[in-house]
C-alpha cells in the first residue's frame, strides 16, 4: 500500500548505523538521498545509468530481493569493490518483505 512506511538501516564503512523510513515502492536510493545518507551519490538520479548508489546487502536480506537484471549487472562493472552481495540501491524497491532492510555503503563510490 502506497504511503505505508518501511525501515532501512544504512551502515557506513566505518560502522556508523543510520535508520530511515521509506515509503513502500520507493527505492532505497531515493530514501538515502532524501535522508542525506553519506556514501550514496546517486549521480544518475535512479536511472540505473551509473554505479554511485552501490550498496552491500546484508546476507539475510539477499534472498528477498528481485534478481539483478542485465542493466544492473552492467552498471556494477563500474563500481569499486564489487562483491556477491553488491546491488544498486536504485534497483531495490521497498516492500513489506523488506521492512528493516540492512545495507552497507562502500568506502568509496
């Protein structure tokens, strides 16, 4: 349902945790930008045309996400320190299942 809030926990590379609320259907990137989360540059504004919203998804959440599409895989080629749990936060849309999602921002974008 639109307007209902879900929580996202952002952890930076130094271990500082920040919890924000996002509307269901909103991207993790949009919530990060609106809440001035450091480490999410979002240069392309969510068009999946860069990799400046790269995050690491906590293992317990990975199976709950939709699979990466070809465009996301291609854009991750431009990110530093890509890992198996790397995702572009513009491609993760909040839902009931993702309430409490935990992501870590990389040291550099």
